[in-house]
C-alpha cells in the first residue's frame, strides 16, 4: 500500500499564492513607512507558511522574493548610504537569516512526517500496522458509502507459522513474515491497503472491487504465497477469508469480524484455502 500518511492542510499552490500576496503586502508597508520601521519578522510569515505547506523549494523561492523585496524597499526609502555596498550586505544578511528559518522549518516538517510514518508502519514487514489500517479503512468505508461502491476485505492467517518459529527459529519466522508482506503488496493495486494486524495475521482492503473483480487478485495472492513457501521449504500455507460488501456496514469492526469468521472456517475445514462471500 502506497498511501500518503499526511497531507498539507492547504494545497501547495494555494500556499504559494498566499505567500506572494503577503510578501507584496509587507513590501508595500515597508516602502510606505520608510526606513524607520522594520518589518523583518513579518516576512517570516509567508516564508514559514510556504515552507511548511509546499516544501523546501517553494520556501526557498519565498526567501529569495522576500530578500529582494526588502532590498528594493531599502534602496527606495534611503536617500543615501555611506557606502554603495551597504544595502546589498544587509540583503545578504537577511537572506541568510531567512534561509536558516526555511531550512529549520523544512527539517522539522520532514522529521514529523517520518515520525508519523513510523507510527503507522509495522516495523518488521513495512506494511501498515493495525492503527494505520483502521484509519485508512475507515476513510475507504466512508468513501464507499458516499460513492455507493463495493468494498472487499480479505483476512489472512499463516497456517502452521508456529512450527517455523519452533523448528527454524524466530529469525526465520521474521523472514517469512517479511516475504508474505512483500508478496501481498506485489499482488494488489498500489492503492489497496495491505496491513499486518499482529502476529501472523494480515489483511488487505480492496476499495471499489466487487466479488467478481476480487476473484483474480485473491487467487493470485494464494498462489504466489504458496509458491514462495514451497520454494523456501517453509511448512506454511494460508487461510484467507474475504468478504465483499455491496452495502457497507456500520463500522470497520463489523467488516473485520465477518472476514475473520470466514478465515476461521477455512482453518477449521483443513486450512490452505480461500473462502469468499458477498453480503
């Protein structure tokens, strides 16, 4: 699943246009009030806004525009300098100050995004963790209700996984789980949601796919997983319960319970199979 964990609160182009307007406004005030009043701190508003919402490159553009605007205002409002290079020196100092603020804000924003990503990613497999899965799934459930489109949830359990841990060691068990997550991601669309819900249990959410459309990816998923287990000589198979909801239920928990129940039917019926229902 390749979803964006965090999105800016306003579009980048909107932030950039607002930034341009603010620089023009503060530049005009700077010119009208003359050299006696300083407006340096106010130029940080568009620089900070654009850097945070649109990224470092757009923030750098704001830095250049703010520095140039301040330089022009300085030149127009000062009758005379003791040295012709003074306004350019001042502009360089301001540019450096603005650059430091822009760089620090961008670094902070990237650190926060990495932290959010880490908090929503299973540290072993790189798939979504249960928290992220529930967040994304609730969004897709709401979209399904709004657009009146089907929604399919598949719940997967690794049969005999404990045997791998007991006989081959936990490191090999971890390797197996990583392999399962990678295969699952490769078998679905980029915007389908793959998650490790805990232990040896995984889930896939297929937004917009009905029962007929889900048949092929589910069969491929089962086939590729079993082929990998045989190739690596791991004594593991997979029980998959899948439910297609033509009319989305009231909550994501209801969906998980339905798919989980089907998965256990497969396990109790001999394991290594796919049971798919439409409700």
